[in-house]
C-alpha cells in the first residue's frame, strides 16, 4: 500500500506529540528564567523581600541616631538600590526602608499651574507604608521600616498559589496607606510592578499603570484565604475646579485626612519632595493640628527636631534647616546626644521671620518624641502647622488660584456647592 | 587495478571478498579521484561489461557527486570542480553515450548521474550544451524509443536538481516542447510517455512564464487532461500528480479549467484504480491547502483579499462532499493495525477534514444526513464511515454549529465504545479525542458534572480494549485533561478520577499484547498531561507516589536484557518516556508548596539519570538532559554536588553536533545550571566555554543551535560576573561576526527570516548578560564596543523583518548598556537618536512585558542623558 504523500498527515493519526511539547515547554521555561535572571540583575529585582524576616523590635533611641545618619548619607540617592539592600541584615533593613518612601511637603503656598500640572486626591487616614509582594508573600512596612503585616495577597507573587503570570521572584512595591476601620490598603502610588521599576516614570504614567495593572489582579477583591487584605485604588482627579471639589467634598469609603497633590511630571523620589504636597483643613481632616505624645493637641505648637553638634535643632530636610537652638544646660540636663530627636514647644514671642525664613528662636524642650518616630519634622510641616494656628491656607485660596487661570471654565460650580 | 573485478567483488555474497574490494575501491578513490571517476564512467558506458559492474559504477559515481549531508555535499562539489576539465568532459561524454545503451539499468543510472553533474555545473554556467544535446536526441527522427525515454528521464532529473533561475527561457521552452511532445499518445509508446509525463512533473516549476501565457497554458493543460484519461493507470496516476502540483504552484490560474478538472477528479475518485483515485483526492486536498493558506493570509491583513481567492472548494462543495463521503465506505479490513495507513477511506476522510477547515459551517448540513443515515446501521462499514465523517468535520465549523450535535451525539458515541466491531470502536475513540481536543475547554459546556462520570468510566474501561483502540483512548484522555489546563481551580474536577487514571495509564504502559511501543508511549505521554493538569497541592501526594513508581520503572530498565539492537532501542525509548514523565513532574511541582517532594528525591533521580547516560555509550539521552535541567533549577546551589559526575556527560552532550537536538538541549541545560549555581559554576566554565566556542565554529553543526549558544554566553556571564573577562577576547569577535552575518543573510523565505531573528536575539541576550555581569566591577571593558552595539541595534531596529522577541531583547540590551556604562555614553546616546523612536514604537505595543521593558530602558537612558 502506498504511503501518504510526504506532507499529507492522515487525519486519523493520533495527534499527541508530547515530546515536542515537552521540548517547547522546556525551552519556554528556560527563556522565561533567562529573562527573569536578567531582569533581576537589572536591579529591579528581588532582594527587597529576600532580606528575610525581621524581628519586631521597637527601634531604640540608639538606632534612631544611626538611622538619621543613614538618611543624611542618602542625600543624593533617589532610587531603591536592591544590590545595596541585599547586603543589609536585621535592623539595617528597617533603616534602609525608612528612607525609601516619597514624602510630600506640606503646602504652604499654592504652586503655579495647579490646574494643569497637578493631580489631587483625598488622602486616606491611616498608616503610610510600603507593600512589597514577591516569592509568594506580601509584607507591609511602615515609614520607620518596621513590619506592619506579613500576609498572602492577590498581588503578583503575593501568595503561594499557582501563578502562571511570571517569575515568582519578580516583585512589586506599592505605596499605600493602611486604613484600620475597613482593614484596607489604599494604594496611592506604584513604585515597582512585576519587577519593573517605575521610579523613572512620571506620576501621570505611574497612576495610569497603577489603575490598569492593579485591576488585572484580584487585589481589589474582598479578603479570602489567599488574600488577607483588600487593596483599593484612590480616585485621582485632575486638579481643576471639578476635581478639587470632588476630592475635597466627595464621599469616599474611608476617613479622609487632607488632600494630596501630585505633580504630573514628577518621578518617584525617595525622601521629601516639593512635587508632592499635602494640605489639610478641618473640613477634610480630623488632624489638622499636630498632636503631642498623648494624642492631645497642645495649646502651643510643638515640633520634633534633631539635635546637631553645635546645639542647633534642625528639620529632616535635605539639607537640614536649623530652626533654633537648645541651651547647653538643657542638653546636659536631658542627657541628649547629637542626632537625638527632641520635641520642643514653639513660643510666639521668640518666633522671627528672617529673610523669609522661619526662625523659632529659643525653644522649650517638652521631651523626647515617641520611640517609633524616625525623623524630625520637615520645614514645610513646621511652617504649615505654624500657619494653621494663625493664618491658614484655605480652600478658597486654592480655588482662587485655579480660577485666576484663564483657561478654566465652569468656575461657579465649586462656589455654589461650598455655600451649602 | 582491474576496476570491473573490483566492482563485481564489492557485490560478492562473501563478506571477506566484499570488504577487500571495498577497501581497494576506496583506496583508488583517495589516491586518484579524477582517474577513479573516469574509470567508473568508462565502465558504465562500456557495453561489453556486465550490467552488475556498470550499475555499481554508476552508483559510486553518483555518490562521488552528491550526499544528503550538506557539508559533505559541499566537499564533493569542490572536489568535482577541481578535476581537470579534459577528464570531466570525457566523463560527461561517456554518460551521454550511455543514455543510448540497450541495458535499461545503465540508461537509468546514467540519467541520474547526468543530473548530479548538472546540479553542480549548470548553476556555475558550465555544461551549457547539455540541454541542447539532450533535446537533439528528441528531435532526431531515427532516435530509438529507449534513448528517448532515457533522455526524458534525464531532463526530468535535471529539472529536479537545479533551480528555475539556472535556465534561460528559450531552454525552458525547448524542454517543455520536447516533454509535451513526448506525451503524445499517437506517436509514442508507454515508456516514453511515462518518462515524459514524469519529466513534466519535474519541469512544472520552470514553466512560470509559459503558464502565464494563456495559449501555452491552455495547451499544456489540454495535454495533461488528455493524459489523465490514458489507457495505462501508471500514466493516469502521473498525470494527476502533475495536476496536484499545478494546483499548488499555479492555483491562481486554474479557474478556466476547474469544471473539467472537477469532472476528471470526481470520475477518478469514484471509479479509477486506487493509486489514481488517491491522487485525484490529493488534488482537492491541495486546493484546500491553498485556500486555507489564502484565508489565513487575509485574516492577518486589513487589506482584504490581496491574494486571489477563487473559493473553488466552496463552489464545488455540493458535489465534492458526496464524492468524498463515498470513499469513506471503502475501508480495508486491517486498516487500524498500522499507524498512518493510507487508502481511499483515509485519504477521503483527510480531504473531508481539510474541506471542513476551508469552508467551515457550510460543510455540516452536507455531511450530517450521511452520518444520520449510516451511524445506526449494524454493518460495520456504514457505522464506521458515519463516525469517521463526523469526526473529520469537527475542526473548521464554529463551536455554535457543532456543540448541539456533539451534545446530542455524545451518549451514542460513548455506547458505541462497546460495539462488536473494533473498527467502529477505533474510530469512535478517535472521534471522542477530536471532540475533546477541539471543542472542550474551560469555557465550553460540552463536558459538565452530569456527563463526566460516564465519560470517565467508558474511557477507563475502553483503555483495556485492543491496542489500537487503547491508543486512541489514551489520546481522548490526553485531550480531556488538556481541556482543563489553565482552568485554574476547575482543573480539580479531575481530582476524583486521578488515582484511577494514573493506575490505568501505568498498566496500559505495561501491556504485553502489543506489536510496537506506540501504546506504551501514548500512555506515558498522556500521563504527562495528567500530571500537568493535576491541581497541586491537593494531589501532591499522588504525584509524589507516581514519581517513586516512575523512578522504580526507570531502575528496571537498567536490568533489561539487551541482546539485539532492537532491545537497545526499546530500552532507550522507554528510558526517554520515563525521563519525560520525571521532567514534567519536576516542572509541575516546582514553585509549589510540594517542592520538598522533589528535593527529597533529588539524589535518587540524579543517580538514575547518570545510569541512563551510562547505558548509552555514544549519545546522551535528550530526555534525561531535559529532566536534569529542570532538576538543576529546582535544587538551586545544591546541584553543585552533582556537577563533578555530571559534567562529563554535559560536555559530551555539548559536543554531540551530529544529533543537534541533544546539543541544543545541552546548551539549554548549561543555562539552567548557571542560574542554579551562580558563581559556583566557575570551575566548569573553561570546559563549557571551550566546547561552546568550538560548536560555534563547527560548519557541520545545525545552525539552529547557534543562537541558543549566544544566549548561553549571556547566562554564563551573568552567573560568573567579572570572571567572564578572560573569555571576552574570544566571545566578542564571535558576537560581532554573527551580527555582521545576520545583516548579510538574504531573507528569501520565512525560515531564514526566523533564523536571523533568533540569531540576533541570541546576540542581544549575550550582550545583556555580559553587561550585567560586568556592571559592578568591569563595566569599562565593554566601553570600546558601545558604538558597535548601538549601530547594530539601530540596524536591527530598521529591519522590517524584526520580530517581537528581537525587539524585546534589543530594548532590554539598550537599557543594560545605559545602566552599565552610565555617563560614559552620554555623547553616544545624544548623537544617535533612533532609540527615542524605537522606544516610542515599543510603547505602542500590545505586549505588557515589552512596554514595561521599554519604560525601564527609557529611565536608564534618561539617566545617562541628564548625567
């Protein structure tokens, strides 16, 4: 009997060809692992979580001192450096993490082009933290570097489930606020996604990425066995009148704590930045004025500053701003050392504005701040708090700034709403 | 030396005499090739010599001019070209003279040798009078028929050997004229006409210009159609072979002839002898191939029908389908015993399947009445043909169209698995496997909780049926499981049956009532799919048990009694299948909580794999290699302890350029090992690198292995970092040479295009690995090559044939370059601006990964530019 023509495959020949399939799958797995390995080397990768578990120890004052040294050195660094991080162990990890969040300055003036260059969104009240998912687990770390939760999640590689979507060691980092009341992480920024760094991307791009990528996972689903906490995105608005109104007055599922403003063109930058701003008033926040160690609002403004070796007290800005000084007696009396954080009271009569700069003059030591406190206040915070007690920047000022821009339409809307 | 005696002795039944003669001939060939070739041609031409010595002389001559292996062929070509022209022309004269020999064997051998010489010389614009001399044989009145036959044969073979561009159009015209005249029934006898129509088949590729001319085309088609109804079946068959070839080469010119061709083929399928009918069916299968290809091409472009699509199959559907259905009833009694059997029913079903793929839904109402009318008949031919028809049209029509019928028919098919006829059971099992393969997926409702228990119980019972049916049942289980792959949690639907399925497959693999290893191979391959689909961790224990069972079986293969080469092959096949299962188990458990199962058995597995290697002295077992790659990745740095023993096998695998698949897999395993061991691989790198570099310069090694070798350089560099420095002087020239080569290769076809892309991807991956490996300590070593790298990347960017894999690798490498060399590149990046455009293109891509990589690279380049 004649065989079929060379290229003609009889239809009834059983089609299993598992060997070729195995070969192809093996090649594909190898190719995936190669790109995984190369991506890891592309400094986008896994060391952040492979740092290992950290014992939950409240940072000692001793450590805080080193910590602020570390933050001093970090002046020029703008990007998470996992290679450096990989060599860190234990408490160092916390210290390292503590310097990685982008920290908004407080809004003391309205920036120009607010409506065209900025986003606005209501800040959820809660604990600011990094959430890192990799290798089948998810870890959240507070601003001071200590672990808040370790849990399974539906973030990429965030739980030990069969995830086919990529190498298990690729990691994702989200900038979040943990909102206690509904046990939800509100994602306010995306720093890395599946091993790819978004540091060098504009806020515009990061928010776009955040919105499109997070919804691809089940991270916003209600909690389940492999997904302990829900992740929600925060509604982000263009900072025009409508957006500002929505952010300021709109109903949200969480307790608001002020408004955050992000410059659309700014990259993610560790540490304080004037390209992200926080603003509060009593309508949109319960915490306009800073509280003291007991959670009470003191009658006089209190600030936390860092002691320098010349006795001056400085902010955590880079470079630090000296706001006043402490007498040698006081230093000796409290056994303070260089780098310690101290809580001081601002006294109206000694405050001066020198060349447009605030000088708090002689300061009254109130005590040491909470032990978990890792940083001194920033200059903008001190200034905002100072203004808040006297002549605050009001929502009307923000509206006026937007209205003064001729391109804006519909300028009545907010005013009318605000009457009621 | 007496060449005649030697040639006769070389065919002696006495082995000793034969060996001596062969070595004498070989010695002669090596000492004086021109004289050797001349003697052979003289022997072939000499009518006084015995036919046996002339025949062998011709074969040796042919083997001195051509070889299957392309490297060897190149050598032979060079040798022939170097022979003194005077001797070559004597040889060629002798060959042409032999065409007139009364001995048919000598004529036929000679015409083949002529074609081999022509294949070397005509492309070099030598032997330009060959065609003329051959044609003179045809035009001379008194030429005997035997010479005409041998001449036509020679013309056919020559056309088969050379490419259409090697001949001038007037030569082509003359050849076609001679050949078509040779087909004339009134002038020539059977042998000349058969030789002519066979020669025409080979010359069709050359007839492009003639086919485009309507008059010439009409004439050629008319002659072929007349020949297709000649009185001799061999000639009718050859004429239909021509029509098959024309359907493929000149599809766009067929329209005016389709009515005639339909009648011719339909008559042949219905009533002609099987060999002719098979070619007539093949004609329609080929038309389907063409139309499917056109539809695929159109689907990919927005420009609509850029290629002419005549929808011949659709137009002929109402008459073609009934003709094909008739063939399904012409089964042979023993047709299920052999794999890939080819007869009227099989060719008809295959063609019907292609028709369904071509026209989709339209085929269904034409086939279903036949199915319904025959499937309930008790006579096996009707029942089998109906089932076969149904199974054949499952691919092509829409799911919506097929799903209701499959739903209604499934119960009947399941009960037919108990039909008394094994033919019926065989085709029914095959149809079930087609249903599962094509229509069953997580989103379809063909299989649900209500019918799955019944399906499973039927399959598990029928797997004990006769071997050919059991094999089809394995296929059904394979595709049933595959339908649940990627289903996430619903793959656990199979969990309740898993134990029974695995047990059934293992005992099927053990069956002794078989004549080949096909059943055991199907059983193990199906087991692989079952493992892939079993949801972990709920079935982890079962998979762990399976692993132990497979390891036990692998151990038993070492005890097999090996007497003959067949025994050896059986052992080797079985070991391959078992290693395959182990590999799939490792891959499946890897990355799950059940990983410890693998780690606990790693030592035992490795011992087994090493014993598998030891069983095979020359070749390294491909499947064992694959499994080891998977194991290395899973165990990570722990794998270092196996390296001292494993390394020599790896080295041998890398050196195995004859079996390039083994070599290719071994290269992949080097990558796995690099990622597992990181810098612990360093002690082995000298050995590995020297073999890889040798492989790259090996002209015989299959080219497909070379791109992965470049990627592998990247793996090694990434693993050992700055220690890669010492290989740089060897590797960089290789990479630059390959980059240059990739620009020079002419992409005349898709395969070449794909190869160039693979090559470039490998080059980029190599550079990425090296840049990353050097980044922290030795980045400056790469500075001298940055300019070249950017130029190369730009050239690749501008290549319109660039595929996405290359794009990704290129973009990633650009980022690595910027990352590793930093501010040093500021001027370079500022001067060459293509990267902005390149990244812009990437941001438009639908591929998330590519956009993400491009984002990262953009960041890296931006950092350099603002530095």
